C-alpha cells in the first residue's frame, strides 16, 4: 500500500460499511456512505478491489464477529482526528457498556462539563468511526 488511505466495502447483516484504513493499516473511518460521497472528509482515498492485507482482514473479521454477536470489543488499531473536546467525548462514549445507552447530558456530566450536552451531541455527530465509537 502507498501513502493514501484505502477503502474497503464490507457487507454486514445490518448494512454496507465503508472502512478506510491508513497506509499503515489503521482504521481511520467507518461509515455507511462511500468516501467519495459529498461531505466526506477522506481526501485522496482509493477504493480497492485487491484482497486486503492480513491486518485489515483481521479488522474486517472482527466487525463481522461483532455483528454475529460473538465479539463486544474491537482489538484492531484505529485513530481519530478531531478537536480535543471531540476526542474526549468519543473516548467517554467508548466507556458505555455494550448494549447500554447514555444521554448526551450524561456524557457531558461524565466529562465534568454538565452544561455541554449539545456540544457532546454535536461531537458524536462528527464521529468518524461509526460502530467502533
């Protein structure tokens, strides 16, 4: 792989996912829309039909196991880009136990910022790793 991200289309029981990996096989985006969709923020992506390398195959298999109900936490590497506040919201959201829900207000309180529920919701709306976070 070269220095541009590579995107793989993955069929899941829920719907089609588009997984974008960095050249070092780190997941940087998981979405339900193709990366060339208007508004996407993965410039210079290259969708590929080649077989994914082992690390990416393992990540795809983990996602499939998640949908089959045999996996609850992902072990493959991923990275997010965002503001410090967005990253703190995403990190806090990862603490929500499998199968449970949490309000934006509860997330904001857990971050020590009870008045920022709307900002927490907005941060979650910009989450680049649907399903993972």
